[in-house]
């Protein structure tokens, strides 16, 4: 049924285009190594919660926008292989040095699909 890697991060609102370019460059590499789909979403209606919310999850600061993204893979094995290749690829290493957001505050994880309609 597939495998999904999900991400939530916060990006300075004035770096939207930088983030889009960064994501587009990374998407090419992810697809090259096995990803089937990459989706990047810029926060538009991200309300504050009473106990927790997207902004708190990534310690978003004033002037930052929450982004939500996911990468689809055929299965977990392809995902694991893709990540190994990504971490060894010099293009990705160079991109890691100029990310338009604080990667330490990004949350991510791998998920097995339960429903896909």
C-alpha cells in the first residue's frame, strides 16, 4: 500500500520562495532515488490549539510559517534505501548547509499507510 515520510517545520515568512526552491531541488533527488511523490504545503490556516498544535510542535517563532510535507514511497525498503543514498549524496550535503529553516526544530517520521482513497 505504500510508505510515507511526513515533515513539519517552520520557515521565516519572507523565505517562502527560498523554501520552495530548496524543496524543488530536493524533490529531484528524492525522485531519482525512489520516491514516487513529494508534496510541500505552506501554512495558510494553522490555528493555535489549547494543549498542542503545529506551531508548538516545531517551536515556530513570530514571523514564521508552518510547512507540512510528505514524501511517498512504494514501500519502507525503498524509503530506507532512498534516505541512505540521500545522506551520502554531495548535492544533498550542500543543500543541508543552506536550508532556509532551522532543521533542529523540524519533526519527521515514517508511516505505513492504513487508508488511501
